[in-house]
């Protein structure tokens, strides 16, 4: 078998492109392209030095050319060699030193034979081209020293051009003219080549950015589709888990003989806890991953400020969460300044999400049979929220608690995204969020500081609602839902709360509108997309109907492409994401239905 023939072009290609193959897979695309560009420029510079330097030597046989030309050529070839050995930063550093040093050298040797203006322009462009690589490799000291060295060399070149500290070689007038034109053309070509390289890199980065954006959008679309399919069965499982959690004390304990010899199975109450925790975690992971994708794409949510009762919002939210905290023996205590019982002007939807996230987090991590403290205070141009629970947080994790994929403790099951999303929402409103240090290591306090703007609308005072049966006694609600299994669990909770609820199976909008007119409900809950019936179209028809336009409507959907902002924009009063959290449902109903108050 004949050995493979290797040509000079193969060797050149290998020398130029070896850094590409040598890059680790986690190296940035910018570094890869920078190494290739540097190799190409170094080879071109070496050829120009040999060609032009040899020509100048023929005009003036001076040993200064015999010293400068080979040495500069060797330095440029060494740049390629360093890149081949994956010493990328040293290659850039050598390229910078070589250019700065020999620009000074040739300006001194050639004198009038080289254009000062073109030389300074070349040095400026080349210096910034190379120094930008120092930023890439995060070499701040080298960046500073490089700038100082370049400025110092420029000062020397300009000073020597006018004061002639060092006398240049003596050339004839014709030779000087030829040399000046030759160097000017060569420098201009190099400057244009460098600028073209810059443009190519910028275009490459823009193309890569577009590619990554498209990939991110495809990923989000894929996740949305997959999670939409997952949410329908998860809605049923999550509903069952919530019901079991409320009734866990009544669940029978497994007989000992039903357990395997190697281990003891949990009793019914423990299984209810495990089922609820697992399904709640799955639901949160799905929601958090999709919310993070929206944040990254800049489509998370817009700020829409309005006047509302912060006191009423907090009371309603606590009432809903008390319903879920009850089975764990957890009480929620509220303390609020009188100043915050007046209307404020902010984004009600975002404030609700922030408070929901933090209170849910507190209930999740606090120990059973304890009290969660909620304190709201007015301080000058700010209002603050403190939520304190007995959950212990790892001090090391506390420092990074608001970063993505950081759980409260290493032993907890969590997506690690909830606090990162909460932080983003707080910052959307110009606020701050942190974890306050506590003298008791077993206490954790989440602290939120938000800008205060007074509202103008009068406030309706709200009392705490009862934490269980018949809290919405004698209210009438119509539910339009094609998922019969999921609808059954929603109906079960609605009736438990004392609501006269009816599941509607209308397959067209005219029939649905006629049913609503006949029933005259206090509130309508409708799925967004059903066979033959669009929740959006039903809402539109209701808002156009004189007798129905004032009825509150909650839209329910598993679609990730439809958001709460869009629901509000088309006239809905609220939006619930599947799988439905019945604490959130209770909170939404409390805004529009009369409920039983307690003293």
C-alpha cells in the first residue's frame, strides 16, 4: 500500500486549522475563529515582511534589514506554532509584541520611507484587534499593559519622526518615494484585511446568535408541546393528590403484614404527603422551566400598573394558602401597617405571583405545626414584605439562592427555579429581594423591598375566610371543560366549598351562551380550547351580550403559548394553568365570589 502523499497545501491547511481541531468542545466559537484569523494574518504578515523587506534590502544593502526581516518573520511563524500547540493567549501576546516592537523598529530605520499617518493607523487598528482577544481570554492585566505599551510606542514614533532621536538610513529621493508608496499600499491592504476580518467575525457572531435564538425558540416550542400533553393527565393526578392530602388523617394505615420484610411501607397519610409532594414538584418543574425559557427570550411579562388593595390581595392569598397549610398544622400570621391598607399603584398580577411564590415556598419548607409570619411595612418611598418560617437553609446555598437551579438545601426535591423567577419579577418592578440573616439558625426570612406608589381607588376591607367547607356558600359557577376526568375533580372541590357548580358539555358557542343566560351564574370557568367550542370565542360573545358582560370569567388552559396577560387582554378576569392548583383556584374565586367571613 502506497503511503499517502502530503502536499505543501496540506501542511499549510494543517498549520492553519489545527487550533480548530484542538479546541475543547466547551471553547467558545469566538476563540476558535480568533485562532484561525490570527494564523492567517501571521502567515500574510510573514510573507509581506519577506517580500517587501527583501526588496528594500536590494535598494539599500544594510545589515539592519538582515537583522529585522528574519527576526520578524520568525516571530510571525512562532505565532502559528503557538496556536498549533494550543497556547492561544501566548500566540496573541506574541503577535502584539511583534507588531508594536517592529513598527517602532521600521519607523526608526526607514524614516521618510514609510508614511507616519499610515503607520499610526495600522498600529491603532492592529492593536485593538489583538487587545480585544485579551478580553476574550480574560487577561485584564495583559490588557492594561498592552494598552500602555502601545500608547508609549506611538508617543516614541511621533516624537522620533519630528525630533529624530535616532537617525534613519539614508535613501535616495527616488528610493524613498518607492518605499513610501510600497509601505503605504501594503499597510492599507493589511488594514482593510483586518477590518474585513472584524466584519466577518461580527457577521459570524450575528449568524450564530440567530441560530441559537432559533434553536432556543424551537426548544421552547417543543417543551411547550410536550408539557401541554403532560399537563392533562397530571391535572387528574394532582387533583387526587390534593384531595388525599386534605383527607390524609382519615386514610387507613396499611397492615404490617402488607409490608415487605426488608422495609416498612408508609401509612396512608404518609403516602398522601408523598403523592402530593411528587406531583406538586412535577407541576412546578414544568411551569418553572417554561417561565425561565420565556425570561431568556424576553417574553416573560410586561408591567401593567393599576390601583388595587395590597391588604385585600394579601388577605385573599393567605386565605387560599391557609387552606393548603391546614393539613400540616401550619398557621399564617399577618402583620401589616395601616398605611398599606390604602390603595397602592403597581402591577397586581406580578405582586400576586411574587407573594404566591414566596408563601408557597414558606409552606413547603417550614416544619409542621408552626407559624409562618407575614409582615408588611411602609418605609418612606418603599414598602417591604417579610415572610419568616422555621425552615433551615444551608448558609452556602443561601448566598446563591436566587440563582437558577439552586435548591434550598441539597436534600430537598426542587426545580431550583422558583426563587430565580421571583427575583426576576421583583426586579421588573424596580424592587430588591434577599434572605435576611437571623440570630436563630432555624428561622428563614425572605425580604422584599418594593417602590411605593399610592393609589386613588377606595379600598373594600376583607376579612379572613374560613379554611374549608362552604366558604363560597350558595354561589353559582358554570364549568366548561372537555376533559371529563379533570373536570370531575374540579367539580368536587367547588362543591366542597359550598358552590352550586354545574359541568356544561355544550359543543358550540351558541348553546353555551344560551346556557349561561338561563343559569345566570356568579362566575364562569372555561377551558381555552375544546372540540367545537372556543373559550376565547365564548368570552367574546359574553362581553358583547348585555346580560352577560359583567359576569367574571376564569380561563383554564394547559397551552404554554397562552399567558395570563393574553387572557386579561381578551377580557377574562383571571387565568389558571393546568394542572390546576386548588389553592390558586380558591384565591381566584375569592376575588369575585362572596365568601363566608370569620371574626
